[in-house]
C-alpha cells in the first residue's frame, strides 16, 4: 500500500506539490511512483531560473529498467533545484515526500485547483 | 578457468610487446618531425602484453560466454539458428576480404555478383522488386525503409503524410526509427487475440489524410500470424499509406508465403536471423531493405546494377541518399548467400515449417504449467506469461536464470510488453526433437522447483561464471572504462 | 534430409501426433489461402559443400587482390594472426547481445576493455560499445548535439570525406534538421568562415582530422569560439592516428567519433567495419548505443553489465534519441585484440612507419616533376597531389602492375577533379614503393 500525505496536492502523473508559503511550492514524485519505477538511479532536472509550464515535460526519473518523464504539475519559475539528488538518487525511493526535486515560485496559484487532493489521488492509484 | 577475472590492462608489464612490425627503412623521416602542436602529449594507456598473454586472456574470457554451439539458445525474436562453418571458411578467403571498396569495378566483378545475386534471391523470397544490402542492421534497415516511405510521399507532394501506425506489440526500434526519420507514431492496441484489430484500425485511419504508412511484424512479436493481413494492407493503401514489414520474424514464413504478396511495399530482412550469419555478440548484422518496383528509385546509394554480364555502380539523385560508407556489412551478405545456396530451393521451403513445428511442439508441451495468454497455433515462436501457479511469487526472471543453471540459454523475457511476465521462446528449425524434449523436461522441472523449493529459483543462477549482478551499482557509479575503475578504487580505498 | 535440419521422418510423425495434426501445413491454416505459395521459390538449387567451395573460388577469382596505395576511409594495415584465431571462437562469434550477463561475461568484458581503449585514445570520458561505421557514428553525433543543445542546425566542414558528408546529410534531412558548410581554404577548414557562420541556431560543428585530403588540421582557436557560441565541437578522426596525434579531448572535442577499420580489420570490400563514439560524462545520457559498465555480482565478484539502458529504444521507444539496438560487437573485439597486441609502442610504430613510407613516396613523386602539392600541409599516412598526367593513364598503368593507387578524387565531385590520393601504411615495403615510383616516372 502506497503512502499518501494529507496536506499535499497531487497530479495524474504521480507528482506531489507542497505549498510552503504563499506562492512557493516544492515538487516531487509520490510513493506510488517510486515503487512502480524501482531503484531510482538518476533524476534529470532543469536548471534554476528555468520556467515550468503546467502539463509540459520538464525532466525525467530513471531507474535501471525504466524511465519516466516528469510533467510539470504547475507553472512557475524554478528558484531552487535539489542538488542532493544527483549524488543520492536513492533518496527518492527511501523518502519520496522528503526528496523534493524543485522549489518553484508559482505564476498562478489558481492552477493548484487543477490538481487532486489526497482522497482523489488515492482513488486514482487504486484504479 | 571460470575464476579468471583480470582485465587485459592488469597483465601489462612495461616494455613487453606482442606485435611484429617491419624495421624502419626510411631513416630520413620521423613522425617527430611534425610540429608538436599536432602531437599528443602522453602515450595512450594501452596494455603492454605478449602474444600468448593476449591469447590466454581472450580464451579465458570466452569461456564465460554461451554460444549456439554450447547449447540450446531459444532467445525469442532473435532466431539463434546454427551458424554454418562453410560460411566462415569462404567469407575468410582473401579473394573477398582483401578487396578495397573503391578499387576499379572490373577488378571486383565477383564481389558485385555476390551482392547482386543475394539481392535477387531476397527479392524472390520476399516477393518484392529490389533490395539494397547497404543497411547495417535491422534497426538501420527500418530507418532506411521509413526514409523511402517518406521520400515517396514527398515525391508526390504529400508532405503532410507523416504518421506511421505501429501496434503496441512492436519492437522498440519501430517507434524509435519513426522519430529518428522525422515522423510521428500512432500506436494501436492489439486485440485479445494478440493481433491488429481491423475495426479499430479502420477507425484510426478514417477521415485522416496524414497516414504515411504502417509498420508491422508478421508473424508478430507474440509469434502469431496477422491473419487479417490482406485486409490491413488494403486499409492502409486506401488511406494513401504504404505497408512496412519488419522482417525480424521472416524465418517462420520461408517456403509458405511472401511479404510482397501480402501487400507489403517495403521491408527489411535480418540476415543474422533468417539467413544464419553469426550474431557476433550483438553485431555485425545486416538489414537489407527491399521495395516494390514503384519505390526502387528511392533505394539508397550506391546501387549495384547489372548490364549484360557486367556489374556497375550507380548513384542516383532520386535516391534517399547515402546511408553507409560503402556497401554495408559486405562480408555478412556473402555469408548469407553461401547459406542460401547451401539450402537451395529444395531445402529452404522446410525452414518455416520446421521452425513452426518446433515452436508448437514446445507450446503444447508447456501449456499445462506455463500460462498461455493467447491460444491457437503459433508460428516460429511462442510467448508464455510466467507460471500458471503464481503462489510462490516466482517471476519470469527467476525461471530464466534457473535455465542458465541447467546449461541452456534463457528465452527472451519481459518482451513483448503486453504481458507482465512475458517469456518468449524461439527454437528455430535447426534444433532436434531430443533437444526440444530436454528443454521441455527442464522447464517442467523448474515449475516443480517453483512450487517446492522456490528459493532455488530466486538464488539462481549458481552454476554460471558469475551470479546475479548489481545493476543499480552499475548505473549509479558509471564506471565505463579502466580509467574510471582506477578512480573508483582510489576513491573507495582512501 | 538435410544437414542443417535434425528431424527424421519418425521425429516429425511423433511431433505431429503430439499436436494431433496430420501435416505441418495444418499449422499454417490461419494464413490467407490466396497468398500461400504453391510452388518453390525461383532461386538456384542447393549445392554440396565441395560444389560451394568451387563455386565461390571461381567467383573469388573474378576479383583481383591488389597492392593498396589508396585509402579514403579503408586502410591496408596489418592484422595480427591472433585476431582471427580469437574472433572465430564460437563463444564470441555465435552468441547474441549480452542480455544475460551471467553467461555473457566474455562479451561484456571485452566491450568494457574496448571502451577503455577508445577512452584512452580519444582522451574523452566515455565511449559507447560501438556504432555501425564511421559515417553513421558521425551522423549520430550530430543528432546528439542537437538533442543536448536543443537546436536544429549543424555546421559541417567541407574537408570531411564526402561519404561522411553524404551520410550526415541523409540523416539530418529526414530528421528535419538543418546544416550548412564551413568552406575550406588551402585544404583545411577556414576558421574565418566558421566564425561567420556560427550563430544561435548552431547545435554542433563537425570537422575531420586528418581530413579528406590526409591533412592534419590545426584547430587552434576552434573549440574556444565554438564553446563561446554554446555549440558542441564534434571531431571525426581515424582512430589509429590518435596513437600519435593530439587527442580529440586535447583539441577540445565534446564528441569524438569516426572509423575504427584501421585497427585490425581487413578492407573487406567496405564492411563490416566499426564506428566509435565518445563524449564527456555529462552528456552520457544523450549518447546513442549500448554502454557497458563495471559492477559486482551478489557474491562480490567482478562483473560487467549493459547499463544506462533507460536511454535506449527498447525502453524509451519513440522517446529514444537513437534507434540503434545493436553494436558491431565482434568488430569491437577485433579492435580490442589489435590494441592489446600493438600496445602503446606498437601503435606509435605503425603510425611512424606509415608516416615514413608516405613521406618518402611523396618526396619522390614531387621529384619526378609530374606531381605537385596544391596544399603543402602536414600529413600522416595519406596525401593528395595534382598531376600533369591523365588520371586514367595512372590508373591503367598501376593496375597492369596489380596496384590500386593514385585514386582520382573526381568521382567524389567536380571540385576535387584535379586531385589524386595516395596512402601508405606500414605494410608497404620499400620495393613496393620504389616500384610504384618507377611506374609513375615512366608515364607521360
């Protein structure tokens, strides 16, 4: 059974969004996503200052036998990239909700309404 | 000598040599005369070893390999048939391998005859008009075939035709080739019979005018014959598209039916599968591309042509262009011709029949313990979906690894992607009933082990030169060379 | 009965019985009746083994083995006997892609050794397991640059071998990428022209060293301006020459690629050969083809596996950067054995012997007064000359003496119509070279 946290937003593409303050969020992938992928060996992320556009590809997570594209759950400017993941991609498997990928300044917080809450996401992955 | 584990670099002793080169004859010249701006600073870190060192090293590591002459090699989709020795003997003759590709054509007429005759025979066997032997491999052939399709549409002003339909059971090279060729993929789902759903296909192509064609492997990667093939070809042709046949599974059809007769316009043939040339640990293969007469002007340059009894080379502006240095993997083509002349028309017709008989024999004997997702006659290969009895969570991977312990190569696993525990078995026509029975017995034994001693399977293999490998370590550490290795050891130990 | 089919009549009957059918043809009852073959293929009848031997001996005799004094991408270097002895072992020759590493350590280990040797020759961080040939590896290098830089245009030096240019153009054209040429001046890539053409759209710049004319180019200043433009520098080089010449890395390459035929492979009427491709580690995930990596098995033994497969077509399908699914594995074994035998000294000596022979020939030809050098630039084993003699006359005269040399570059395009090519490897003896000179001296 995959772990789902209550206070996060979720996308259909198995990413989570955590609102830190006002319009700043963290983005990562869910417990379900990491368990489907298996041992994560590489996370391909954009650079600080790059723009995310909701629904567009922005990177990829790679395990030994699979690669999964990352689809931006929201739009905004990347203000920080989690550099730790380069050296320790296994963190994504160990603590998927701690191992954030990007810190993003939202363009429009209304976009969060397009995402799922924990209940809806639970339903999504039980299908 | 299974314990042997040295890298050639670790045998190196300064000042030891393994070569024999002539003495310098022109002392007035020396490479050091070149301005140092052109010369490398350090010597490359190549090993310094004796001739015997080299022989022992490679002989020892060769013993850790499994080849077709070691035992049964039922790798699905790869057609691991016997690679005849006479092919090697003749292909090694200096009358072929010492020819420079640019030497005057009247000094290489025999070599061109080999090229020309092989393309003729391939044309007859496939029911197409002409082949180019220049593509280097199956995937290369796919790309060249798609280029021809694209060029055909462009030559008619149909620049908007850029979609290629591909079933979800296709080899990964198919969609990858489409994108490399600058076109787009429309993937369609297989039906419950593991085949193309004609009604769905009809719906897919209706009201569109951007269909460039369809890529289809027939028999498909589930080993099933696309029995609606004539309808499929008709639908695609009516939509203005061309039919591409991925010839990976041509072996099943030899002597029974020709792709051209089923409506295919373009195809590639894997000489290393169907026509017995050795796989070489992953190459060199050869992927000749054949086309209908209407498309023959688009075949890649250079082309080998015949006038009266003379062969010549032609480069045409209508062609898609050049896709190889010269004439492809020529010595591989030579081997394929030798094989075809060894069989002749009298024997080649049994290849598809025996390959199909062998696969069905295995299917029938294993279907009581292995899950058969699609019933009915298979062609040259059969796909199971793991064990029927799933209680001990024994996976296809475990079954494959256990087979290695029993001295047989594993089948193809986890492909096609349609079934989570796919195990794809292709026996080929060169295997005897006794070998098939032995394989069947072992597969039954493994099924019993899965029930009674599942740990044996999860630990397997234990009798091979090495045990299961740590693939996560490989992907994370990224040690791709001896230099990386030394850096890694240095870091680890300090 | 036939030697490659094991089934006896009794075997077949037994198998049919187990399947509950009367004939093998029953297994094909799903094939549409209208397309089932009702006669044999119209192809030749079978031959016995001795008939085959005679047939191909006769065909082989219609070819002529010549003493090779031209190269242009296929060089007549010496092949140590050890190569054939090892590469013909069935363990290497008949196995397939090392999908099961437990029974494929032989293949995987030599690929690792091959990668290590390409690494040290090019000076780059990482080599893949090999590509089809030097032309396709260069075309794939261009794709790689476009994918890394997310730009659509490649600049190609005019001094590349036209075969390589042709293949690059075919690949780029169909992929929907663009290209332009950097003009040459005095036989080398013109830096001023490069500066003029570098703009924001350029993903990569391709040069060849030694170039189509055999000239060793001076790339001082190239990599700096290419990097300033955020483009990638792609250097195609005959790998054998990197035993002595500046490495691709030292010249500032981001991607190194080219042909390996000169490392132990016979000229083989054009193939099989092998293309190498190497790059910086930061670009490894955009690199096409297989890569072998070092690891351990679960008992801690050394092991080698195919790795970073999530880049490749069998996983990424339409999102893969390349459709390649094999390598020229057995040819990579040729390279690995050759370089093991030659070692660091041998490869240097091969280059020096080739250098000496080619420069001796060059000087002697210039002395005849019938040949002149339009470029007067440094070269290694291959050079081009202009001549007052007819190219056909040279060709005929040499052929009468079983020599292939002085190849006219006219067949590569009008702009080369005055040039002829010579190549001298360590295999050419002094008497062969003197003989060539004598024949050419006598022509008028």
